[in-house]
C-alpha cells in the first residue's frame, strides 16, 4: 500500500494540471492560424509586432491595430474597415500555450458567442 501512495504522489507532482500560460512568448512573430467554423477549416497567415498585425486570408491582406489588455488578452481593431462588421473590435484570449503554438478563443467585443482556434509559430 505504501508503494501505491508513493506512486500516486509522484504522478500528482508530474501532472500538468496547473500549466502556466506563457503568453508573452507569442506577442510578436509570424504565425499560421487555423479556425474551424461549421466543420470548415479557415487558415490565415499573420505577422504581429507590438502595435500592428498584418494578416493574409484568402489572398487578401488586412491590417489591424493591436492593443494588449494583459499578457494573454488582446484586442484587434481593423485599420481601414470596409464595412460595419470590420469596424467591430475582436477580443482574443490565449487559453493554453505550448512550445511553438497556442490555443485561443475570440469574439467580437461585447458579444457572448465565442469561437476557438490554434495558432502556431512559422518563424
């Protein structure tokens, strides 16, 4: 029985339940993002620095202002919106981080419907 408790303690300490989110590692760089909506995968490539993100989606380039709320939450606002939908800022929250990627959720600011996706470092 003593071995059982020792095994359980070792397992407990090696368990990664309290994984730290190292969001600051993903504030700048070049990424590929994949989002699944209604069983359709959408992929975009973006480059982000401390104040601007440039994204390529369906061969269309779009630029947004970047405003970090905290290390794991950021708001994107389209620089030259072409319609009302693009005028709405988007809130992105990093949920989990890995060595070269992160899982995130996003929604329009003030809306409750959220989508999730994954971004991975390209460079």
